[in-house]
């Protein structure tokens, strides 16, 4: 193929990739709205409140009635619901867990105000976001750098380390050091995450290893094209669908669910559980991250077998040597 034609084709391909990236990042952000958001109602008029909510916003909330306010609070601290509306003789009272999603907490407060017909309703936040990051903007901003650095680490390992085994060792080292360093930054200098330092750092280690290991493993198993496959998957799908700044239930479905099956989304959910909720409801995202790490190990294994096979040129040399002898 002549150079001018190749240059024009590459320019067109880059333009297409740019358009896809704009859509991938902008489309979920412009379609954020409640979709089956887990919500608890309690109190003497809970059934009436549930009916009113369904009439006002059909399909917006997945409503569960609880016996009393204590049971409603427990649902929030167990990460079974994002918020609760408790009916009282003096009017509704809102209970939120802003650490689970500051955006949903804000939306739920607005819904309760509209239902009560007043400008303000009593709101109690039982699991708050970090005081230095009340809107969760710092928390949400961590996702993309972790993905990009993970991809960059995989690229460097693939191009600079010829041994597949040592690439795996490098990915593991990067995950451990990166998790410890990022955990220290998030809890120390930036002060945007509470919880146990080792637990928070451990989550970040898993997330980094899932991204770096998968991309580097794909490169080892299928060649350097695997870098592009992994990078595009995690950047075009994983990051915008991670719900780091919102919640999976606010994204169009099934994209919100798909995002939770990728390392960025699972890492964000697990980090919320560990940092703010003492590990409540952490089993699902932990399983997802471990599955990606296991897949990365399998890919490295395939790459190791592939690297030991003689190349066609080497096979030809061996045949010529055998004939000559």
C-alpha cells in the first residue's frame, strides 16, 4: 500500500476512533437518571409513599418497605439501598448514605421535597462521604488515572521486557507498589477516603493488577494487538460505565450492569464498600476483580507457551541444518 493512501486511511481510522470515544464518554453522562434505584420506605404511611413514588417516576425506584426507621437505617449501612423515606406525623424524613452516591442522595432529597410540597425536609446522612470530598468528585476522578496508568504499565512491560514470566512479575510489582502509593495519596495527602489503609490499598492493588495484567496478558497471548483490544475495552467501556461519579442504577441499562463486570466498575464498587461501609456487599465486585486477575494469569500462561514455540523462520533453519547434516 502506498504511503499517501495509508496516511489517509489512518487519518480516517483515527477520526472514527475519536468519534467513538466522544460517544462512549458523553452518552452515559447525558442519560443519567434513576432506574430501579434501591430505596426503602418505612413508617405508618409507607405503602402510600411507595405508590406515590411509582406514580411520579415509574421505574425510577426499586422500593422495599421496612418495618421501622431502624430497619431502614440498617438497609443503608448494609448497602442494600441508597436511601430511605420515613413517614412521621409531622411529615416525611429522608435518610441517605451519600458515601454510596452523593448524586442519588441529592436526587432523593429533591424528590421528598416535591412530594411533601415544601422547600426543605429533614435529611440525615447515616454514611457520609469523606468530609474533604463531600460531593465525591475526588473519588470519581481516581478511576481514569488508575486505568490509564495500568494500560501504560502494560505497554512498557510488553515492549521492554522480553520474558513473559518477568512481565507478570513486573505487573504484580506495579500493582503492589501502585496500590500502596495510591492508597497513601487518597487517605493521606488528598484525604478523600476513610477506612483501613491496608484494605483500601488492597482494593487498589487488585484493580491495578486486573487492568495491567489483562492488557499485558492479552499482548503475551495474541501479540501486540492485544494491547489495543484491552486498552479500548477498559477506556471506551470500563471508564465511562464505571459509575464512579454516579451509580450503576443511574446509567442506561444494560450498560450500568456491564460496567460492574469490568475492572473499573468493580473496583469503584469494592472501594466504596471497603472505605465507607466496612466491607458490606463487597462479595460481588471482589469476585469480578478476582475473575479478571485469574483471566490475566491464564493469558500469561498462554503467552508463555506461545513464546516457547519456535517461529517459522527458526523451524526452517532447523530443517536446513538437519538436511545439511
